C-alpha cells in the first residue's frame, strides 16, 4: 500500500511564481545557474545552487554554501515572496512541452515506503551527491525539490485528476524554455489518499539522489528525537507522482574524449565486427539495438547482431548495457562509466548537434547517439529488483524547483 499525505506547502505568492520557479539544481552547473539567475533575486536557483551568491571558486561543499541556501530561503519566506499554505493540501501539476501534456500529483510520500521498496528504485546513487543533498535538506529543514515518481495507470486516479484540472488554476505560466506549467489545488485530498493507497508501489523515475537524501534526512531527525512518535512531518518527503503512460524519456547520449591506442579505422573495424555498420545521414537511431557514432566528422550506424542481445534479461537487453558491454568496455576500455573521466553524458534534449559540436571543437573524439530507454523497460528493471547502468534515462520536461517547499516541522 502506497502512502501519500497532504502538506502545508511553503510556496510562491501566485503573481511571483514564474520568477521564482527554476530548473532543478542538477541540470545546470554553477556558471549556467549564475547566468540564469542574473538580475532575478527571486530565482529559486539562489536556494538550490547557492554558490552563485558566493565568490567564484568556492568549494561546493563548503559550510558557507549550505548557510547561504538557508539564508536565501529564509529571505524569500520573510519578504513575502513565499507564503505558507493555511492548511495541508495536495496539488495537480501539469507540464506541456511541444503539445504533449503530463499531469502529476504533488504531495508527500513516507520515508519508510522508500526504505521498504514500496517506492522502487532503478539506479545507484553516488555518496558525495547523496551527502550533499542530505546536508542541504537538514540545513534548510526542508525538501526544496520534489522527487519525480511514477506509477502504473489508475482509472480512479485519472478521473480525480480530470475533474480538478478543469477548475481555476493556482499558477499558470510559460517558462523561458517554452514549457507551460500549471498548478491546481486538489479539491478532495482524501479521495487521492484513498486512491493511491490501492497501488502496490510507485517508482523513482528521476531524482534518486533527492529521494535517498530525503530519506536519510528524515531518518537522522528520527534518530535524534527521543520523543519520536511517527507522526512528525520529517517522516515524509516531497514528491510528484505521474502516471507512467504520460512520461517522455529521451535518449541519454555519450561522448568519449579519446580513442585510446586505436586509430579511427581500428574503431570502425571493431564496431563492424559487432553487426551491420554503415555511414548514415541520420544521427538518431530509429529502434533499439541500433547506435549512431560520430567519428571523423561522419555519422556511422551500427545495427547490433541479434545474437548479442539477451531479450530475456531486464538489464542486459537495455541499449545502455549493450553499449557498455560490447563497445565502451572492450573497445574504449571504459569499465566504470561512473568514475571514468574519459566519458561524459549528454541529455537528449540538447540534440545530436551537441555531440557534433563537442567532437568538432576537439574536446572529444567520438559522439554516440542512443535510442531512448522505454518506460516499460524502466518499470521492468525496478520490478525485478535490478539496477540500470548509469545515465540510462533523461526525462523531459524537468520539474521546476521552487513551486513547492516541504518543511520538516
């Protein structure tokens, strides 16, 4: 049984929501965040990327970074930019990108459901990133970014959502990237609580570090409270739950810095031994099992031999796993893509032109364009209790940060 709960959100005053809402902390670097937040003191990037308000070169994990985040959140709460909801609520959050819509329920899920795999995961986390976000939550005493969860579609939930999104919205604005964001207050929170309680589980789609950190922060608060009852707000963390059929996964492409000891022709010969290799003008694979390589200013398509693909295995059949096992490790000697600095990852939203640019400018030797992982594959891996290779999925659109803050008291 999946538990959800309304919460008394700290949220922007409606006329200021568009100025406050920012991209998530983990899709921009410091320089990009500083540029996006320039001349906008209300941008939530001042809270989730607070180093932009400190001298250049400041260590991202320095004490003053977390202190600045708390200072900036307090400022937004004190100057009237943010208001505290008068009573616990649930919200509907719709995003429209290129005419495609997805609507999620904003509420809180229980840290024990995360710990007990009622909320299922499909990725490993990195300790330094998890430590960072845990400290961020503890210092601010708040979840400042929602975890993106998904669930198998429910007609009962769909009917509740369809009713509420025809009411007058709380927020409605177009972000600078052209994505439209709309928020409604749920008319009957208990009906959603009851409907979601009928689901066996939910899945982390995007935000494994945020969910792990939220659970750790809640567990820390629990351990440090001798009067813990189980009813405290820190037992819950901020989430947005979307039905699986609405989700949009883009490819997560790769670039490699050098060819090692190989020449370009050596690499092409080794790729040709894996399947059908041909030059192409199409930089994007049109089906699973096909990869496109940008090398020496030319795209090449590789259709992997079918006998190299174990369709019965939830993980080994993924294109990201096939690439790792048959190309990255044996040809480029990249055995651990989590730690090898010779590889970088490029979200599909940037397009294959970004791969060409990086290679043409000389920083990288080869770009690799992937076919996207499907939602069914993601659910299948999580249901099997397995872990996907790193950087398997790129979800679009991204959730805006700053529209909802969940305080832990």
